[in-house]
C-alpha cells in the first residue's frame, strides 16, 4: 500500500509539473507577442502612412501583408507548437512588408521543402530571428542585407550576412536568443545552435 500510494503521489506531482510547464510556455508566448507587437505596429503604421501619400497601390499591398501577418501572429495551440509552414508564412509576410519599406536594401530567400512543412516548432520561433537580423545590422541598397531560411538534416537555418552593425541597446545581453533556447529546451535538448562567423550569422533550430 505504501509503494502504491508513493507511486500515485509521484505521478500526480509529474502531472502538476507538466501542467505548470505548459502554463509557463503559454505565458512566454504571450510575453513575446506583447514585446513584439507595439514596436512592430508603430513602425508598420508609420510606413503605411508614408506609403499612402506616395503610392496608394503599394500601400494597399502593404496593408494586406500587415493583415496576414497580424492574423498569423495571434495563432495559439494547446501544446505551444506551430507547423513549420505556419512559421514560414509569418516570416514571409513580415519580410514582404520590410521589402516594401526598405526596397532593395533587403534581400531574402526561403528554401524549405514541402515535406518539412508539417514538422513543428515552438510558436513564434523564426520571425524573431529574422527581426534580429534587421535590428542588429545596417543595410543600404549599395550594401544590402541578405536573409536566407533553409533546411539541412532536420534543422531549419536562418542565416544573414553581417553588415556594419547598428549599436543595439534592446538586446545587448542576447535575451531573445537565450529565451529561444529555453523555450526549445522544453521539447528537445541541444535544439538551438548559434554560429557567429564574423561575416555571417546563423541560428539553427531543430
């Protein structure tokens, strides 16, 4: 009876711990959205205002991309996961808007097979990596920023060339990348690899 009771309480403890982990993951996802949205919306609406004055057709295209991006950024799931396809769509909408804003100063390519689309990642994993590339680099039409999202042996790789970097105050302690590592650790060990090679910066996610 003692061993049965001990086993029962041990299982209950594991169940409660699992529930707490899920609650923490949801809280982290919500916090990420709250951090990103105000900063992003301010820039997006400023860009939209400028485009309306200059090019109404372009402004309409930008507004449609913004609508798609916001719809995707509020996706939720009980397990805190999204498909690779959903994450890539979020990145593509975001990059399309930045392309309208910065024109040829930003170049990007997404090359991931349809077979990988059904695989899963923690919600809001890839877009912050793209946003980091934009935040931490200086780019012009003469010296553009190149962002590539590819796959290799079960990893999604977000890679960018390193332009003359901006003085970044928002994330000087790599809070965003450390947060990403912690979120992935709930699902897989050693599932985020960061490589700063001087002229090239890469983040690999399992």
